[in-house]
C-alpha cells in the first residue's frame, strides 16, 4: 500500500474550496445577483434540484478538486468523498440557526373542561354536604 501524496495543507485548502464554491452556488446571490438568475433559469429540473441540495452539489464540486489534489485513481476516489464530506460538515457547523427553533410548544388538544372525562366518570358527590 502506498502512502497518500496529498499533504495536510492541500486537504484543508481543498475542503475549504469545495465548501466555498458549493455554498456560493447553493445559498448566495453572487455578484450582481448572477447566481440568483442562474438558479431561476435552470428551474426545477435536474440542475435546479442539484443547486438546491448542498450535499448533492458538494459531490459534483469535490470531483474536480479531488482530481487536482490526488495522484492515483484510488486516492482521487477517496479524496472525492472526503472533500465532499468535509464540505458537508463545514456547512452544518456554519449554517445559520433559527433563533426560535425549539421554542414553539404545542399542547395536546384536550377538553375545555377543568376535569378530564375519566375523572368525571369516577366523581361522586360527597354525602357530607
């Protein structure tokens, strides 16, 4: 088994590049809103669905990056998946979180009465009154 030829720096830079390009096409307007117009133009077809899915798009963006960084087909195949996975992890770490997530509380629908049905069935007025 041969050692990988890609250095740690190349892996980090590759992962950051894949994340940046994928995020640019998936979630940003771009200069002059050019990427917004691109996403509208491709519509809801295959390419539109690809641009809407960060995880799917990262696989396509990682492929040329892995080809540039790697030296053999095994290394390039592993780099392809690793760079895509790293971009997905970076996206999850940097994604804006909903400040109200988890604050919505919904109670179960119950009768509007004070006592529950089962409690009312067992209720017998006291004879001491």
